[in-house]
C-alpha cells in the first residue's frame, strides 16, 4: 500500500508487466472499461470479450496490456486501423485503473507499443495519434515519444 493515500500500487516494476494481448486478458479489459467509463464508452467492442479477442486476432486492434503478476489487467493501450489504409494505424484508447494511475503505467504501455510492438510488425508503415483535449497526460506523451504536432483542434461553444 502507498502510505500517501492507501491506494494499492505496484511496489516495483516486477509487480506488473506490459505485454501483448492474450485471449485471457479480454475479460480484464472489459472490467477495466466498466470501471473507468461505466457503460458509456462509445466503442461497444470493449464491452464484449469475444469481440476483443476477434479484433486482436484479425489485426483490427492490437491491445497492449499492463497486468499484475496475478493476471489482473490494470491498464491497456491500443493500436488500431482507423483509415482505409492497411498500413496506417492510430494509437489510443488507453486507460489505467484509477488506483494505479500516476505511476507511469501508461508511459510504459506507450513505450512498449512504440519500441517493441511496432518494430516487430513490418506491415505497420506509419502510426499517428490524436490526443483528446480533456486528458493532459496523453497530450504530453507524443512529445516524449518524439512526435511532431501537425494540427490543433479549435472549438467555439
């Protein structure tokens, strides 16, 4: 336990690992989305374990998972096809259980995706990301990974 606020946290980096998706992670990903978003996440795929398994098997989504040594899923990040090109992928749909936030887990997921997963997949020619406006942590991640900003959205309410 963390003495600061009694949240359970990985005590050291050996308490959790980051790795590619395994079919047994699907239930944990569903539980993660329910924990963070309730039933309101707009991509319904993440509420159906079989759909997650199928999307990963077909290559439409590649889930990168942070799991405790017990197997419990505590974080996930995705690489997915979001255009007609079969070689252009978007990375995103990343989340971490509330009690495990602010311990660098999302950074480790992003590092694994960029420096381990992508280089091993020659069909991936290019990746990009779109940081959402209400998540300042994810807005900083592309800079740390060497991305260059190419556009910014504006909204007038």
